[in-house]
């Protein structure tokens, strides 16, 4: 008959029971409470997170650099150049005998519209280098998206970390209420001399111990909220009333499907694949570079307008004394006889081939490592799911056990030690169950990051947020 009063105990009563001094002076932290959902955290984080804003500028720089690379490969370089001769604008010191050699006071120089020689065909050597630059650019762009995906995953874990810490705080607050009831019950009994002083002192000691655990849990909850505030660039000191809580769902994506997806999405595999493909093209480039293959170019020439004291005149030329636009071929091959690169550049070719084979093995190692990591994470997820099943049954049993023991204790049919043990077991099992569900969520999110996806097929992480009925999660 005493137990229902525990459910409706007030948080401010607990604070009074703790007999804590008012938070004044240097420890009077100003805090503001906000209601927050998981979708709010993801939206704000992707929009306001400082690292994400920096990545937006990095993406723009990559685009600008690749436009230069693309234009340099596909189009002839055309420049407008202006060069002037020194022109006298004033005289500082006069000297006799320099009249004929004095600097001209009239502007003179040349304005040129210059076309650089255009590489029309060189057996694909420049194209191989261009493909390397293009592949590196594409991978760098994808890395930025991967960082954004990692941020989203981190936001999800941080949000549910706050949810878990608040659940631990609530469990210990409920345990404190129950311990307070037992303590007050024994205090009244010892005053009326209906119980021994040992039970009273043990109840008081246990009550103080749980107070310490509760304050520690409250501190960790506040630290988790600070971490959440930093992730979404919120004001320091922001406190949150969570409108969502974690909904436990078992893993549904088969391990073979996850392994298949990782082949084309895992960041580690994609990095290794990029290096291997670039090394293959570099080796092919070195092979062609070592052959006496002619290079075909178009000489487009220069149009120059020269101006000076006698006026101006323009002329067009592709080379001194030549105005024809011509297709020319040339061979420029250098083979080492001694010294660096070995005879006929054999060491240079060998080095490029070894690098290619090394990166091939590195790609194989990365694929193997990801397969092993996926298997390890699936085993942990399966382990957590089995533990959660046991934990749920354990919590239900401990609730019934505590209710029964409390009733027997108030009726003098069992000892205090049994009551204390039942209360501690109830709180411990509830905290452990919440921890297992949170660890299960973290492992699934880390698995998604490992295989390189934002969500599992048909299983969105945002659907794991269950809207809380009534009041949001609060702190006393």
C-alpha cells in the first residue's frame, strides 16, 4: 500500500531531501531548456555544424581546381598579354652626356593575343594523366559526402546518448525515491521503537549512496547535452527536453547484402581502389613515355600589336618569319645509360610496375579488412540482441520481485538486506537494458559507416526515434 506513493514523488522533494545549498555565486550556471527531436538534431547539425560549413567551401575549391584541369586538357590555352618598355615619368637627378640614351617619355610595348601550341595527339599519354586527375577529383568530392554522412551518424549517436543518459538519471531518481521511502519508513519505526537501529542506519547509508550515484548520473547527462549542443552549434549551456526516445529494432539486413554493398561504397575500399587504378594508369604512362612515339601539335601562333612613338602596327606569326598554321610532329625521348633510372630506364619502369602491384595487394587487403569488420560488427549486433532479450525478461522479473519484497518488508516478513538487494538489482537491470539497446544502436550506425551507406536498405535510422507521449524527457 506504500508503493503507489513512490510513483508520484516530486523532483523538488528529492532536492530538498538531498539538503543541497542553493546554486549561487560562481556555480550559478544559466541554462535554457529546449524541446528537441531527432529530426531537429539532424537538420540543425547538417546546416549549422562548423565542420560542415567548412566542407562546403572545400567542395567549391575542388570544383574550381578541376575546372582548371579540364580546361587545360581539352582546350588550347589563349592568353592576352601586355608588355611595355620602361617609360620615364619624372627626373630625379640630371646628368650631362646622357641625352641620347635617356629613357623615352613615350609609351611603347606590345599587346599580344597568344595561342600556345595545342597538343593534338600524343598516344594518350596526357589523357592518362587527365584521367588520374579526374578520378582523384571525383573521390575527393565523394569524401566530402562521406564526411557529411559521418556527421549525420555522429548526430544520431549523440542524440541517443543523451536519451540513454537521461534514462539512467531517471532510473536512479526512481531508485532514490524508493530508497527514500525505505529510509523514512525505518526512521519512523525507530522513533516508535518498532525496529532496531541497525536497519535505520543501513537504510540511511544506502540512501546516501544512491544520492551519490544519482548526482553522478545527472552530471553525465548534462555533459552529454553539452556535447549535443556543440554538434549542432547551439549556445553553450543549452539543455534539452527530448521528444523522442530510442525504439529498439532488430537488424534486418543480411550480412551477405551488407558485404556486397561495401564493395562499391566502403570509404576504405574506394580509397584503395582509387590508388590502384591511378597506379595502373601511371604504369601505362611510363611504358608509353619510354617509347619513341611522335607527338603531334598544332602551332596556332600569336597576333601582336606593337606600339611606340612612331605609331602602332599589328602582325601575326606562328614562328619567326612564318605565318602558316601547321601540324607538326616531334619525338623527344631520353633513355638513361647510367645513373638514375637504370639502363634504358628499366628501373623507372620496374618501380612503376611494383607500385601498381603493391596497390593491387593493398586493395585486396582493404577488401578483406572490411569483410572482417562487417562480420565482427554483425556478431556484436547479434550478441546485443540476445542480451536484450534476456535483459527484458530480467527487468520484468525484478519489478515483480521488488514489489513483493517491499510488501513483505513493510509487513515485517523479510529483512532489510533483501529489500536493498532487490532495489539495487531492479535499478541495475534497467540501466543495463537501456545500455544494451544504446550499444545495439551504436553498432548498427557504425556498421552503416563501415559499409558506406547512410541507412540500411528499407531501414531508416530516423525511424528508430519513437515519439514520447505526454511530457518530454526532463531533468529535475
